[in-house]
C-alpha cells in the first residue's frame, strides 16, 4: 500500500478512518483535498465499489483532477465514482427522478440569463418599478429563499419575511417569487438553485427515493465544506443519515461565499449532529514557502471570527513578498506582464506556472492587453463562458426547444431569430394568450386559431413544423448529425455565414467549435447514449473551465479570487489591492463583510507556492470614469518584515515610521497637485466610490522637486526621477561630467540615465 506513504501521520489517519463521520477543518495547503483523493483511492483498494462513493467538489475542474489522480492508483475503476459539483451530481439524479416531482425528465436548466429574462417579463407584466424591483435584487431574494429551503408558499405565509419586504418597500416580492416558480414549472425548467431545492423536495417527499440513494452512496465526501449553503448541507445530511459514513473537509478561514448563503454554522453544526464525530487536525502547509504562509497567517489574524488554527510550513523560507505600485491600471498590467516574461526567462518556468488573480472580472481587460502585447498566452477562467456567447445560446435554444417545447425562454429567444417576421407584437399576443388559458406558449402556437385573434401569420405554422421536424430527425440521428441538421435548417448557419465582418466570422467559427465539441461527444466510447438530448442535459452547467482541449496548453491563468479556490500556482500576482476594490466598496460598511473580504485575500495569498507579488494602481478607470485610488488596508496589515525592502520603499515615498499612514499623506498631496481640469464626469453616480478624479499621469513628483548634481550620487542610493518615479541606483559608470547611472524603477525595470541631463534627486 505504498500510495499511503505520501501522507503525514494525521493525513493518513484521516484516510484510514473510513467508517463513521469525519471532519477536517484545516488551513490552506495542508492537504485536505489530498486526503479526500487518497481516501477514495483507499476505499476502492479496500474493496468498496466505486459506484457506492459520492464525492462533492466545488468545481468541475477540481473533480476532473481528482478523478485523474485516483485513476493513477486504482485504474479504470475511478471512472465509476460519482463525483462532481453539487449542481452537476444532483442534476443527474433529478433527470432520473424528475417525474416524481412533476417535472419531465428532459427538463431545461435555466441559466442566470434565462432567470433574469423571465423575471423581467414578470416585472413588466406586473407593471412594477424596475428600479425598486431591480432584477438582480429580486433574483437574489428568490435565490436566498431557495437556498434556505423556503418555498414560495412558505415565503408568502411567513410574517417575518413579509414584514421585511414591506420595510424594504418591496411588498410584492412573495407574489413575484410565486409567479416565477410557477412559470418555471410550466416551462419544464429548473434554475440553478432549483437543482438543489428540488433535490431536497424529492428526498423529503419520497422516502423510497431517499432510501435508494442512501444505499447507493455508502460513502460521502465533501470538499470545501465551509462554502456549502443550507440547501446543500441538508442534502448531505439526509444522504448520510443511514450510514453516517461522511467525511467533510474545509477551512473556515476560506469561507468566501456567505453572500450566496454559505454558512459557517454548517461546520459548527456538524459536530452537534454527529456526537461520534472524529476530528482531524492538519497543520503543515505543503504548498507554500514559509514567508507566504506567515503572511497569510498575519493577515487572517486580523479577523475576530475564526476557529483557532496553527499553520506552518517546512518548505524553504523563500522570497519576500513583493508589492508594486503602478500609476494606472494599464501600467499595472504592463508591470505584471513584464514581470511574468522576466521571471519565466530567468527561472526557466512555464507560462502555466503563473496566475493573475483579481477581485472583479472587469480587471482582466488591462491585464489581457498587456499580455497580448508581449505575446504571452493566457486563459481566462470563469469569465464569460463559451456557452454564454450569444450565437451559442441561440443555437442551443433551438436544441432546447427541440427536446422541451414548453421551454419559454428558448422559444422567446429564437421564434424570430433568424428574422422570420414574428416580431414583438406577435410574441406578446402569444404570451398573453398562454397566460389567459393557463397553457404554454408552445401550445398556443400549435393551435393558433383556437387561442389567437386576428390574422395569424403563416410563419407561425412554419416555425412549429420546423421545430417538430427537428424533434423527429433527432430521434433518428446521432448528436452531431442532429445538431448540424438544426443549425442548417433553423437558418442560423446561413445567417452567420452571410455576415462578413470580423465579429460575424468569429461567431461562425464559434458555432463550428460547438459542432466540433458535439462531434467529439458523439464519438465517445465510454457512454451509451450519445444523442443530442444527452449532450444537452448538462450544457447549462458547463463553464469555460470545462473545455478539455484547453487543458494542456501552456498559458498564464487569469481569474477572480473566487474562482481560484483550491488551486495552486508557482507564482501568483494579486492585482488591484486598493481600497474600494479589494476590499470591495460594498464590504466597507460592516465587519462581517470586511472579514469575508479578508478571507478572500487569505485565499488569494495561499494559492502561491514560491513567489507572491501584490500590485496596486494609484488611478484606475472604474464605471467609465478615472478615479484615484488608495492602497488597500490589507497591504498595511502585512508585517513589513515579510516584504521586499525595495518594494516597501517604492510603495512608500516618505516611509519613515514603519506605517503606511505617511504614504497616504504624501498621496493626498500628490492628488492636490493634479490639475483639476482632468475631472471627468461619472456615468453611474450611485455606484461611484468616494474618490477624487485625477489625471493618469505617469508620475507626479513631490512638491519642491529639485534635482541633485551629478557628483552627489552613489551606488545603491534611493532616488526619485521626475517622470519615472522612485527607484534605486544599481550601477554607475563613466567619469564626470558624463556619469551614466543604471536605475531600477519599480514597474519599469532598469533605465540608463546620463546624470547631467536626468532630473534625478536623492530621497
Ligand atoms: P486548500 O485549502 O487551498 O484547498 P488543501 O488543504 O486542500 O488546500 P491540497 O491542495 O490538498 O491542500 O495540498 C496542497 C499541496 O500540498 C498539494 O500540492 C499537495 O499535493 C501537497 N501535499 C499535501 N500533503 C502532502 C504530503 N503529505 N506530502 C507532500 N505533499 C503534500
Ligand atoms: Mg483543497
């Protein structure tokens, strides 16, 4: 059993304790995921049937990687393990059981766009103020009700909730929830939260089904347990109720989804629910250098609400953490891209060893631009997924309608795309008729003379005939042939082919890419049913990260900190460490939210194995306006002894007493120096952070800038250049009056300057 030799004694004990409830709450990089991986391999080695094991991971990518590792130990058997995200695993179960709760087994999964579109329709029909009842707010409210297992009937009956909605001036929220739920049901559709909510309904109302899955999943494991919400927690508890063979691993310091209903109570409750619980502690971090682990510890120590934990590393001490300042977001991108190119060349690394992490997706733009300029290949994770592109969604909507004609969001999307003269008025008439008669829009258009007044456009009948022919053909053809048939006969291929613009061509290529993907699926040998209907089942759950083809490419990874959870990279750049961005502006009003932002920063730091670089810009475009920014309070929380001295100096022009306050002061001075005419107007006043607008000047020298004479400089001196900012002399050569200095400027690298001309002063 030599696979167990890759574990320390605590990890090994956790792996070998296969029976009864087990919990591991341990710091980042301590091998929690490794324990789950080995535990599954161990169970199979011990003779447990892989079909009886269920592993719930946070992303599809994580489960794919885990499966690959397990396969190395146990071989092909690994394919039979039930493994995936909560959403994908329970969507699969719902496909089998849907009819028991009144849904067709080919139910559609509504993605967030579909949910919002449906809500917009409902809000419009109810003639509600779309500012007060903003779609995002309404959707969040419904989502959090579902994640707390509150049905629309319970919502409407609950006086506390009603009172809350009334005090928020949104008394109709319950009615909207009810309408939304009923419309989804009528359309044979479940939204993302429904996949868990309906699983709960299924397990609650059908003891036979619960019993079946309790016996099927004899061993349950949950990674990233700290981020489960009540709905997920309840499913896990129910499934484990018969045998108690449940193992959860997590880290309260990495709980970063409270805003989506994740609840730290789930960790605490676990102990209460299972008195025979065995708790294992893992304290050694195997991922990162000592410096990185110490920095992470020092940051999280600022949080009041956390479980006591000791994390240490036996790895090398490693480089100190670098903090780099840029003057604009574009310059920040440039600094990061140049640093990656340099590090890669210097240390012989791959692009895949680098990750750039940011707080918000919008920050990727500046990074991408700079990476492209240096021809650095990169991949954005978790951004707008391939499956979210308009042309892909259009074609997929045809597929959806083919298999589930009740799917109203799909119908609305394609009834007049490509244009066939069935405009908004017709659509509205259909929608009203469907509502009046309590039937689906599809039923209306199948019998238009019965339900619609006035002239019925002939195209309506053609549309129905077309969709019906798609359904008939797809019964005869394989996934690829069906998809191609639909793409051709719906007119989508022709429509895109005729668009000769660059965008048009790229849209056409995307459709081809989708068809290629379906072709691969149709040729797979490890699955029995390779029909388009099966391909379609999980498409709504797919993300960009699931594109297998991209997997092996050597690229720099770009992603939000949220998507970086559980991952690790040799070199990590955390960018945009500024007040109002990280921590986000939204979080600044409450301690709870601020602590969540700090945990997010902790997650970001602990992704790094060898080298960590933190950057911030002093001005940045946000919401269409240039705003000046202050460095994040989190930078201030890092013990300066872990920082690279050079970096501290560069970041703090007037560093004197070991705190960043002096720096802030000098920055406000800089701001005052900036010409007022640079102020641009803001397009979104409500969202705008409280900052002053300044010019994106490369460097604004401190007041009273007087250059020194050429003979006053020495090697190693800290200097300030009028344009390049703060730097350090790394070499001097030549004789007076022609002395040439090589100065290292943060973010710019080395510059050669002739001292008699360069406006340089000693700081
Ligand atoms: P996170 O909290 O970020 O999810 P984690 O606790 O799940 O982290 P892992 O990802 O399992 O930690 O492990 C971190 C790294 O340390 C991985 O590269 C893993 O292979 C390695 N590792 C864990 N335990 C050991 C060990 N006993 N010996 C050698 N390497 C180990
Ligand atoms: Mg992990």
